[in-house]
């Protein structure tokens, strides 16, 4: 049975007609129908629904960039996964549903000892963190990392990977004392509340005036500038997002004076531009999880019918860790 074609009600006669007419049905033969267990909720999903995300989707569409689930049906040319296997998927859209149809290249098998809940956290949050630390910043074991928005899903993933996998030291910045306590409980060596005191001054005090080797920045505005000024000679800052709502300008003289590098990390783009690297990230993260090296933190679980409450939970910045939607 041809997954996708069957779902659309396409008959064998229609398929033959398409083939005779020269229509390329090859991509349909590599599709997989998945029963979704959990869908990760990202701020990007909310922006997409508001029409504000950099990738525009034609209406109507179903949001949802990542999920965990079970393979229900495969196209004739699918070889990477089999019916009954648990998988994670990176779709960009359509995952916030009881079932979705995706290409086999967007799926990775979940190891037996990894829960579907934890697996649903990996693609976006940990995928972004891995690309930021490993591929962009080239983090080394002896270095110190500053991560802003440290109590969010990706911030906690950065702390987890930096400490447990890359053997680096982490200073995590957050906007409240409870969030600062949370990052300390999750592996950060130090926590900085940037809503109360100068981020730059606090980082300087914690590092004896030296600064940090790497900054992973997700707030924007003045926090970005403070993180940039906190870098050591030949330090690296990786832009991950603008949770504060203000996109900063980069003072180029600061790049010059300290020979620092400023770069970005856009998780979803790697799936199209460098799929081998993207897939390597997914495989590595599943292996880390299987080996118990990383421990994804789930901040809240909402049912599908509570999706509006889940969106508001994220919009109001109440989330600490990953918010996931349960389809079961």
C-alpha cells in the first residue's frame, strides 16, 4: 500500500494515469505514515501561526516541527524504518496531529531504553544546541560557555550537552531567581539573574575579569550586547534567537578589537542545506540519550485539546524546559 497515495484516496488506476502522464510519483513511494505520540511545542510554531516566522506556510496548515511516534505504514521504497518502530521526526510543519505523513529521511529510530517523551525533546532543542556548540562554536573541553535564556528548553539542552558531553563549564543567565536555581540544578556552574544586575559585570566577577570563550545568545537587545562584550580574545558568540523581541545591531568595532566571531545557528535550514550534518546531529543525540549522557527536561505536558493553553504557557514565558503535546 502506498503511504500518502492511500491516505489521499488515490487509486492504482490514477497512479498509472499519473505515470503515463509523466508525473513524478517517486517521492510518494518513500513516505511514511506515523502515529504521533508527542509533539514538541516551539516558539517558532507560535510565530508560524501568527504569520511571523521566517518560513511562511500557505493556509490552512497544521503546526508542529518535531514529534515522536510509531510507524504505521510505509511506502514501497522505504528501507530506513519499519512498521511498528518508534521514531522521532523533524518535519518543520504538520506534526501537531494524531497522524502525519513524512519522508523517511525525516525519521530516526528511537532506542528501546529511551522514552517517547524524552525523544520528543531532542530534535529542535537538542538539535539546535548540538549545532551551536559542536558545529558553530567548536566548543573545547577547557572552555567556558555563557548561555542566555538558560532555563528554556534549548538553554537547558545547551547546559546538558556542554557539561555532560563537551566537558565544558557553563555560566547560565536567566530572568528570575527560580530560573537561576533551575539552571544550577541542571548542571550550570554559575547562574546570573540579568533582570537584577548587569550581565557583563556579573560574568566578569565570575571569571576573574577574563570573560567567556563562547556565548550562546537567545534573548537579543541589550543582553546580546552584554554577552558580546563578555567574550575573551578570539571568543565566539552564536545567535540562536530573540526571545526578548528586539533584534540587536552588532558593533563591528567589538569584533575587531578582540578578534571575536559572531555567527548564527538556524536548526531547520541544515535539514535542506547540509542533511548529512543534520542527520549526524540526530543520531548523536539519540546515542547520548541511550547511553544516559544527557537528560532532557520536560517542563510541561498538555493534551491536544489543551493546545491553546500550551501556546499561552509558552507566550507568557512560564515554561522551564520543553513543553510537549500528548496525542494519546
